C-alpha cells in the first residue's frame, strides 16, 4: 500500500493523546510519521559537541501514519490518485480537487 502523505503536508491527528492537534509533516518513514509540535517527549541528553550542557530536551516522537489525516482547506480528507494527462496526481476525496 502506498504512503499518500508526504513531507510538508498539513495533517490533523485523529487518534491518541494529541487528538485534534494539527501540524506540518517533518518526515515520513515506512508507516511512521513525524509531525511538528505533536507527540512531544522529553529526552535526557549527555553533553556533546552540538549540545555543550546536555540536559532534558523536548522533541517530537513518531506517530503511526494511520493516526493522522490530510488537512485540505480546513477539513480532513482521504487522498486518492488520478491521471492528469500523463502525470499521476493526488486528489482530495472529499472535494475532488487536485492537491499537487
């Protein structure tokens, strides 16, 4: 099954502790997705060259891709594909509009 959500898309969380939050997709790997400002966890880091003092930092943790939906014009929608001439484009199922 193809992953229909790409980096840079805006999504809304539909399940889990952050249900209802919206954010921009930072990365997509297999069936996991990283969304800006969603599913934050605290992590203890040792001092290193990039972080001289170390300490407790807060960062995003991956979500399962099934827990988010694509946000198009303020409404969540599923994504489909159709051929536009000789190009395959993504389409919002709710409105039928071409996404990209």
